[in-house]
C-alpha cells in the first residue's frame, strides 16, 4: 500500500517540485494551492503525510496542521517556510509537526523528512498494536506468548497443576523453568502454602545435605541447631530442586529414601520426621546422557520424573519475541522513569533474528540495557548490546524476512480479524477495544486487505 502525501503551497513552482519529487520516490501525491482546499481534503479522505507552507493567505500551515491532527492524530505533518522564527518553530512542534524545513531545502531533506516521519509513525503504531496484543496474550504465572510451543507449555502447566505427582522440568538455562514450577504450584491445590526453591549448584556439597535434611544441635562442628531442612520447611507445599544433576550420587540415594518413606532424618537425629511435599526437580542437562554415564541414579529418575515438562527455547518460539520485547520495554521504561514510544522496526528485526542462547533471561537483559541506552523516543539498533548485533547479522536475512511475512503478518491478520468479528466489524468499536486510534486500525486493515462492515 502506497502512502498518500498532500502537498499544500500557494506557490505553484514549490508545490509542483515537491509533488514531483515525492511522486518519484513512490508516494501517491495530491496537491492543494490553498489552506482551505487542504482542510477540505483532510476532512473527506485519508492522508498519511501533509507537507504545508507555513505562510499562506487566510488559512496558513499551522491551521492545516491543527485540522490534520483533528482528522487523524497520527498524520505526519511537515511545515516548510522561507521565513523561519523560533516562535513559529516552537508552536509547530507543540501542535505535533514532525519536521520544520527552511526554504530553500534540498530534495533529499524533504524525502528524508517524509521517510523519517512515516517510520516514526509505523514504530508507534506497531508498539501500540503489540501493547494491545500483550493485554490479550495468553499468560500464566508470568509465562507469556502466543506461539504454538508456548500454548502447549501452558496446557502442560494446567494439566500438571491438577495432579500432585512428582515433576521433572527440563530446558536450557534462562528458559524459565522456575517460573513453570511456580505456575504449577500457584494453580494447584497447594497454592497459598510454601513454595521452596533451592539451586543445588549454588550450595557446596558438604552444606547441601544439611540444607535439605536439617540437623540437630552438635551434629557437626558449628551445628548450633536444631534446624529443620528444606524438606520439612516445604511440608504442605512444594519443594523445587533446581539443577538437580549437580547433586552427588550419595546424596541422591539419601533423597530417594526420604521421598519413598515420606520422612526425613535430620543429621544427628535418631528418629525420622514426616513431611508432605509436592516434589519438583529441574535441570538444563540432558537427563538421558546423565543416566547413561551413571552420574544420576536411575531409580531416583523414575521416582521424580513421573511427569516431565520440556520448556522450549526462545529460538524455537520466535513468534513470542515481539510480545516479550514489548512487555520488558514497558516494565523497564517504567522502572527507569523513561518515556519511550516503542522500538524501531530495524531493532525489532535484529532482536527477532538473534538466536538467544541465554533465552528469555538474556532477552530481558538486552531490553533493559537498550532502554538504559536509548537517547530518543525509540529503541534503535544502536542501543542493542554488541553481542546481539553481531549474532543477528550472522543469520540469513532472506529466510528471516520470509519467516516474518509468513508468521508475524499471519498472527497480526488473525488477531485483527478476530477483534473485528467480535465487534460486528465495526471499526470504531474494534479500535476502542484494541486501544488504538480508528485511523490506525483503518491503515492496518488496508495494509492487510481486511474488509470493514
């Protein structure tokens, strides 16, 4: 869909040169030789960009600017003048002019002003649309997305929360395994009771046993006890052992016995203490390889992996990247007290193309860094971490763009179509439900060739 540009100037030579220049760049161009004609055109038809002379008889450029913004707040307006003053420039920007060009200006200056204005509008519209989708996206326990992989994961969470069986969660580092565990706990019958998580890799082996099983006073040097272990602390709720493969084989044997008996013997104690926990374990390792190499006990594996959930990597659910970027951008901008209107298409392309070896954790880190670095109203490629820029450039652009057209535009079309159907294809009501301007929705519909009522 070609953008429509309205050129308004009472000087025929300037008007014709500007129109011819923009027409040559592929824009659909219409002209008006007065402000009155321009205002009538703005009220009767859709216009993407207005290029208007500031000084014209009766109805000047500022009047045309106000009319354009009343008709469509997202109209890009560029004012041109041979008589620049600070006051008029300030007033123009105050009413929403995208650019203020001083005659004589080069063809490149005008074309660049139009291109930049449209690009900024597309970025704001894309961000607004993503925010609207974000409000309606499927989310459970902080796990967000609309990809097939994410929907399958959310279904696994709901089904697993309905039972109390032991659970093994597998997935790469940064995919959100603890989020999955917490979502299952919060949606099961143990919600409201303790959720205790411990990272087995973060605690030295000689201390992990005491942490899990507890100890009595004098059980070892420095044991001022008695102190209950995490199995007792979590009783009635859920215990998650993260990076469970880091546990020694000897400790695995003791854990297996405790789980089978439903009772734990503190270090230095003579009698066991009963406990009742929903047991969960998580690992980023290949569990089958750990079993083959005898680094993990097979009997313990079968005891804890009654249900197994695999958390997908971010590169396997790229459709969710724009939604996640929007979510993190909103929260980080609020945290840092910065006002941002979105992220440029080029920056979003790079973020979606990157493979994210650190998964969602790395994505959140990258967005937070970008928000902190952003100097203007948008996050740009220059604000992204160097590792993301370098990694994204190594991916083939052709296949990425093909994927984007097939996947993102398909999701966009499906989302807008369902919203229009829900509101009887009434554009005004659909736009209100989406939280975007009516003209923005109309532009999206024209681009995606969606019919109105």
